[in-house]
């Protein structure tokens, strides 16, 4: 590793001049040193503690180890309150049982509809056919026959009355020809008179029946059969549309119940997964840190304020870190663009832990990010050769010093001796006759002690230092 040239000697090296305001150019060593802070963080093996939950469970901390605790394998790092999760699990198990029964009932209902639907439709079709047949038979045949039957009945009644009257007339005429009417004959006449009266009554009743049959019964029967035909046709048409729809509704209801059952089962599984996280243990010996150590950064922020007993940690995002004792610690720095651009991979230097400036730990740059982060800083990763007698821990801050640029023989002039013009950079050179001339030069690297000149000047020339 190159030894560092003390910075306080550079002004003396470039200050040699024949008299004040003039500097004679001589090639000198030119060195740029970079110094920045870097933090020791694990490059691998970090386990982030995170509560992964798909449910709106409420997690509350019962116990949590202090930040930076050194732990053994199996030691509890964080213990959460399981009570509310356990209550939700009981409620969800009951809901799952109910959803299971509802799904079974929906399945049975659908199966019953599918089995009985053809029979119901067949029965309704047959009823509609019968109603149409009955209406057609009545209209075409039965009504006329009933009217004729009623007419024949009335005619028989009239004929019977006429017969009974004629017989009474004959008996009366016959018995009137005799001078003496015997008791038997009297009885026969009375009986015949009664028969006439009965025939008259029967005729009156038959006349009433005939009128009612023609005026009421037959029209009413025609209307009933027409209504039956209409109603059975409507019922069939309705059933033909509603029964398939009811089957489809039952099928959708079954799918809904199955989905409810499935989702309830998933919620139960999620809650049981939540319950399994109420105690987080160390998987190996190591260290426990509040906050997130990830991608070379250690993030704390507002989240760690809740990492106390009865606090509520964030859900589905890391809140603490476990670092196994076997994790390799590297150095990470975040530099502004100017400092980052001055560095290159493979450059070496030393790092000293803050407060232990007597320790110089060899370091080497591994990688420099070309793209700045959201804060405008460029990440720089360094490898550190930690001494065996030093046990650094994550979060240790170090001060890194390294040579970012070095030329053993370079032309270096004071910053104020360099001028910028439309044509480029220039310096005032003293000529042999004592006059001055402004000459174009090519500028190299700069530092607070001077500017490297790559071309345009030579050793032995004298420049003006205003």
C-alpha cells in the first residue's frame, strides 16, 4: 500500500519562487487523499424479523429483547400477545363449520332441484294437455250433448205429465159412466191425481234445471275449463323458465357457499399462521438489532418507537434484524457525487474505528454505485481485513482514508494562478524579457492545495501567482 505524503508539505513544495508573486515550475508529487465515514454492516446472513399477516389481526408486544442484545440459539427475541388472535381463530372455526353445513345444504338443494325438475315439468305439461283436451271436448262435444240431455229431460217431464193427466182423464171419464163410485176406484183416482201433481212438480223442477243448465251450469263449466286451460298453460310456461333459473340460482348459491367456505378456511389458515408467529426465536447465536439492516443500510425511523412492551409493531414489513455470529461484516459508505467520482474499485486504504484511531484496518474498495440513491448519495462497498483480536459489531462507525489519485512527478500550480477563458484554461507565463504572456493549458485533477497541469507548461518556466 502506498504511503501517504503529508498534506502540509504540498504548499511548501509548490511555493518555491524567485520572489513573491512568481512561481518557478518544477515537477512534484501530486496526491489526492479521500477521507469519509463508513459503517460496518453484515454483507450476508441477516435475517429480517417481520410479521407476515393476510388478516387484520392486532399484534401487541409482550416482551422484546433490548437493541443490540447478544443471544444464543433458541432464545426468544420477540413475544407477542396471542389472546386476540386465538379468539379470532375460535370465531373463524365456528364460521367455517357453519359455512361447511351451508355448502352441504346448498349441494343437496341443487341435487333435489335437478332430480325433481324433469318430473315437475312433465306433470305440468300433462296437466296443460289434459286441460286443453277437456276444454276442446267440452266445446266440441260435451256442451251440445249436455244441452240435448237437458232438453230430453224436460221433454220427458212434459210427456210424463201429459201421460199422467191423460190417464187421470180416462179414469175420471170411466168412473163417471158408472152411477156408483166404489172405494177402490176412489183410491185409484186419488192416486192418479197425486201422480199428476207429482208429474207437474217434476216438470217444474226439470224446467228450472233446464234453464239453469243452459244459462249457468254449462257456461260456467265452459269458463272453468277455459280458465283451467289458460292457467295450466301459464303455469307450464312459467315453470319452463323458472325451474331452469332456480337450478342456476341454486348452482350459483352452491358456488357462493363453497367460496365462502374456502375463504373462511383460508382466513383460518392465515390466523393460525399469525398465531405461529407470536414467539420469534433466534435460529443461531448472534445479535439482535431493532430496525432493518438491508442492502447495506440500517434503517430505524419511526418504526422502532413501537418496539416496546405493549407496542404494536408494523405488519408485513421488517422491524428488527437478527445477525448470526458467522455473518461477515463489510464497510459501507454513502458519498456525494464528487467524492464518489474520485474513487475507483480496487483502491486500498485504512479504516479506524471511531475512538480507536490507533487501529488501522486495511480496506479495499469493492464496488462504487454509478447511480445515486434517492438521497443523492452514491454507495461505496469496501472489504475490511479485520484483525483477529478485534470483534467488530454491526453499526460500528469507522473513518476511512485512502489515496484516490497519485502522480510521482506532476506540474502543480496554485488554484488562483489558473484562469478560465472562452478558449479554455490559461496561466500567465513570465518571458525572458520580463513581460508576461497568457498561455492555454490543460487542467488535470484539483485539490485545495493546487491544480494538476497536464500540458501547456514545462519545468523551469515561471508563472504569475496573482
